[in-house]
């Protein structure tokens, strides 16, 4: 009886060990592509928001536009007349995702579309419309836009971020 138990235990240990040996290690997460630089100023934030608002108005969209420092602290936010109330929180979360993960939110949206759900469990908002604000290749803040489709939000956010180039 003791021999049988020992054999079964050894077989289970060997089977588990070989299964572990065949399991590939997960790929490491990519490092954020940008370093943090200075902090976006209020004047810059207002200019960025104005460019974003102009893009939204040109297309007949109403949006919430939120600009944050690289650490996620708010600098400026505006809600265009007629924008749905829920977009206020969504714009903030998009800007926070870009600032915290140093990536546009479209990165996470693409990952979810490809079947990788890890990003949404990390707290990232996986909807286009969050962009980094870059000066000299360094992050000075992030913008989040909500009110339209993800593609529309992204278009408006990129129009604002382009002011810095």
C-alpha cells in the first residue's frame, strides 16, 4: 500500500513537472516608450483644448476635453454644451490611462481587439481618445476626450496634441 501511494505521488509529481516545463513563459510587458519631462502649463492646456474643441466643432461633435499632468493631476477640463454627462468621467479615465501607462488608449483598445484582456484588468480604459502630450519626445501630460465614437474621440484628442509639435 505504501509503495502504491509512493508510486502515485511520484507519477503526479513527474506529470506536473513535465507540464510546467512545456508551458511557455509569458512575454514581458513592453516598456513605456516615452520618459516624463516637464509639466504641461495651464496656458498650453487651454491651447490644446481650444484646438480639440475646434476639431470637434468642425465635425459637429460635442465633447468633454480633459488635460492632465504626467502624474494624473488635473490641469484643465471643459464640457461642450450638449455633451452627455457620462463623458466627463470617461474623458478623465482616458487621460489617466494615457498618463499612468505612458501610452495612447488606442494601444489598449487594440490589445483587447486582439484578444488580450489583461489591460482592462489593470484599470486601463481601452477606448480610443486618450493621447500623450509630448514635447521633445518627453511626456508633459495627457489628454482625454469623450462624447463621440472612439474614433471621433481619438481624432479630436490628436488634433489637440498636435498643437505641441
